[in-house]
C-alpha cells in the first residue's frame, strides 16, 4: 500500500458549552484531520487533537510533526500494520499524537482494502480476547457548571440511558467539590461515578478527598495529583485510598504502565490514542492492564470528532469490556464533520454502528473545509 497524496486540515469546532477543567477552559475542539489517498484512489482518514497540558501539543506543533511524518511516508510501502510503529520511529522520535493521526489514516486505508471494519481487524489481531462477541461500550458523560446545572444535566442524560459519569474537580475548594460529589453520587446511586482532578490536588488534599465520607460512593478517582510527583506519592495515595485510583496524565504508554504496575500505585488507567501513538500500541496497553487485573477507561481528548471516536470505539470492541467507560468527546461538539456522526444509543456505542469497512465513519469534506481554524489553511503534501 502506497500513499499518493495527503491533505492536512487544522480545525476549530465550537463546543456546545465551554468545559472547565482544573487548569484550562476549553471552548472549541482544536483538532487535526489527515486525509491520505492511496494508489487505488481510496481515501483514509486520521485525526489527532491538541492537548498542551497532556501531550504538550499545540495546533502548530501538531501540524508540523504530522506534515513531517506524512512527507516522509509518501512513496513508502506500507505493509502489515504490525510494523507501522517501527516505520514511524525510523523517521521521527516520540510525537505520539502525530503518529496516532497517521496510524489511523493508514489503518482506515488498510482495512478498507481488506473490506473489514477496523474493530473487526483489531479484534482478530488481539490474541488476548476471550469473549465470543463484541459487547456494547458504555459511554461516560462529563458533568460541569453549577451544581444545579450538573443535577439537571445528570437527570436528563440518565433518562437517555447514560450510567457512567465523570465529575471534573479541582477548580473549587475541596469542601465545595466534596459537597458536589456527595449530592451527585446520591442522585446517581448505583451508577459508575468518577472524578477527575487533572493533576490539581496536592498529596495531602488528595488523601483527604479519598478518605472523606462524601467521596465514598465514587467508583474511581482520576489523576488527583500532578504527573511529575515522585512515585512514592502515588504509592502513598493508593495505600491511603479506599477508592480505586485511576491515572491519565501519568500514563502515556507501556513504559509508564509497567512502572506503575511494578510500584502497585494505581487501580486502572485512561487510554487516549494521542498518548499511546495509536490504536495498536493502545491495544497492547489495554491487554497489559487486563493481565494485571487493572481497570480501563477509554477517552478522546476534549474534543475530537466522530473519526477519533470511531477509532477509539474500535479499540474498545477489540478489547472486550471497558468497565470504567468510554469518554466519547464528539458528544460535546456543536456539530460533527461526518454526515452520520457516531452517537450514543441508550448511553452505549455498539459495534453494529461501525459496520462499514475501515474506521467506519467518513468526514464530509465540505464540512471539514468550513471549520478550518482561523488563520490556518489546509496543507497539501
Ligand atoms: Mg482525565
């Protein structure tokens, strides 16, 4: 398989409402789409979003590394996807987000050529799978805004079938956050409810939070403390917390997973394609978690389109089960770039929604062109 040409689209898509995290306010999805055309004229699409506080990528840096990777890819013979990562590493060190974007577009082409949905290809390649058929993946919804708004949103979304939740904490005082958590946990009794501090708490406050009665009903807490704290702090938090400890910013791939497994410092991890460098490395991470009886949350960065959503869901269908839910962030966009976006059905996403060969969704090129970020233009390679 050879790439004849490529277009790179830097996009900005407004969110339904701003999403406040402890260290940033997100008002639009800054994301990059890549369209590859192969020798047969097929088009394969990839996506990666900026995440300055998670991967260090800005729109400019991501565009530059994707452009570099793609230019180096033209003319190469892309054989088995097993070798994609090795081929990327021959031309560019690190830069997981750019590699995940190119990997997604190449896999879209590869599985279209093989006339198979990406999820089915990944499931076939996953020797660790034990279930007989793919299971529906529960979608996780973020809650935010005033407590009244969080309560009314949670009630309305619960009516639609959602049972997995994430409460962003760390912007308010510990007491205020604990109060929100208590009230929301009471409303959502029996559901999978988590909090995510995005590194905002110090170790003492994190321990206090986990030991508080108000937080006792939580299913897990995600990345309470900064990723650059020493391992001993994570070990201490894990020892002191009765609530399972999830990690996100601390985990970028197999290397960190092995370190935290060795230290017995966590209960589960959040995997994003922009961190792992694509779905194939993410599948290896998911299987490592599974072998060690650790939990898994799948996530897109806030926010990515149906394209990343479909690739991440495909990973979920290949893994078997996603107990901590899938944060599918196209739910927060004012509009998607696909005519048939991937949507929640009773709070779940099902493999039957990705029945087409390839990644399973196709962007509408006109819509893509309409949302090119201000001051940027499409790049032809
Ligand atoms: Mg997180």
